[in-house]
């Protein structure tokens, strides 16, 4: 679902992983894309899809009724080798 949203923004989801309470995405996106709009869409689409599946274990981890925290961190890694960033993301513990 994240890859599909990225495609809608003419972006590419390069890597994805995360932990129980957050995710890491490595996204290659064009300069015309607003990071806040992309993140908003990623959160909104994924929240709707996950809620449709009705996972009982998700309810106890909600942020005051919301699936995602209203905050996010976005960092530019234009100078870092993609392989280093990808390796970091791959090392995260995949949510169960």
C-alpha cells in the first residue's frame, strides 16, 4: 500500500521496515512533491486499510483513537549512499 501511494506521487518506495510502534520508509521523490502531503497520504491510506482489516491488537496501540501519531520525522539523505540507508532500515525489527 505504501508503494502504491508513492507511485501516485511519482515517487519510489526504496525500502520499508519498522518496529512495533513506528515505521521507516526510504522514499525517492521528485522535488515538486511536498513531504508533508506525501506523509499525510501515506498515513491516511494506510490507516484506512489497516482499520478495514479490524486487527484487535491494533486498538490497544492507538494514539488517542488515531492509528498514527500526528508527528513524523523526515530526513534528507542526499549525501549518504543508498546502500547505507537501506541497510539501516533492513535492520529494524519488523512489526508482528
